[in-house]
């Protein structure tokens, strides 16, 4: 495999062809492509999500995410995250976790519509309990 530097920030390109800029060949058993992907809050940090009083979700999660069931965040009403941080999707087979989250959100919306409710928001206490529970589980298993 031929590797060539393509940036002063130490980014590299790889090609199965022997002809490239540096013409240096390396043998690899495994190649890991690390793109800087943030599997926990990355997608949410890239959107300017504002809650009550203009608080930004990215600012609220600057130290660490805190959610209720991984699907609601106190102060951000009606922000449903079927695959949010601390949700079932983060610690299981992802497609099955998505199904769990979508089903929960769907049932919540059906419950709200049937009762004429227009706003869902987690209480701060429920969010803190869930976050503590997830933190203790991670401490035991990580």
C-alpha cells in the first residue's frame, strides 16, 4: 500500500496503486480510519439547538451529556432523541436500539395527542437520576 501525506495536519491518503506522491510502500494488517467522529454528542453539537431561555444544548453538554432515558433533556421541550446519549442505542445492537427509541418516542407522542398535550420536558430530578444510573453502570462495565 502506498501512503502519501496530503496535509500539514498529518492527514494521509492511502492507495492500492504503487504510484503516489511519496512512493513509499507499507504493509498493513489493519488500517483504522479515524475521522474525529463523535459518537456521543457529535451530531447534536453540529446543530445550533436552543432551549428555554436561549440555552444552547452544546453549552449544556460541554462537560458531559445529561439526559432522561437518553431521549429528553431538561429545558429543551419537545426535543425527542431516539438515539441520544445515554439511550439504549448507545449500549446495544444499534438497529435494535433505534427501534426501542422510536417506539418510546411514538408512544409518548400518542399519549400526548390523546390528552391534548403539546409539550414534553424531562424534570431536572428525573434527568439527574437517569444520568447517575448510566454513570454508575458505565463505571462498572467500562
